[in-house]
């Protein structure tokens, strides 16, 4: 969690609150880390961190968007910024799908 906060601080985003969401509350068994945070300008951020050896496909992107809707219901608010920190390669269709949905993709995390 510390490295994520430092990464966003390097990109000039300072968080006021930052918490990790348990994936069992969202009823998913995916191996990912989900964070809900608020920056100093009171904008809400949802951060998904995924470490994969295989390629991130369009079906995975659709699943991530569905999990994000569940997170909105759990937290009872919409997120202004949605971030995906991905360690691996991404399919071009998944990339365009997430960009159209308003996601910000981060590859330079580590």
C-alpha cells in the first residue's frame, strides 16, 4: 500500500484518506487489490492493482468494470477517477474498452 501512495505522490496526487477494500465484500475471488481513496481536493479515486503473468484481455476488463460497479454500491458513491495499475501486457481491445469507460491505466508502477 505504501508504494502505491508514493507512486501517486510522484504523479502529484496526494491522498487524504486511503483504505484497502476486502474482495470478499464484493463477492469476487479474483486476485487483485482494491483501494478506495480521497484526495486533498475531495475527489474519490478507486484503484485496482493487478499482477498477472498472462495478457489482460477484454473479458478481464469487463469483469473489472463489473467489480467497480459493486464497489460503488458498497461505498455508496461514484468515483470520479478510476485507476488500473497493471503489471503485464494488455490486449488492445481491453485498452480501448477501459479508456472508453473513463479508466486511467498505469504501466510504469514498478
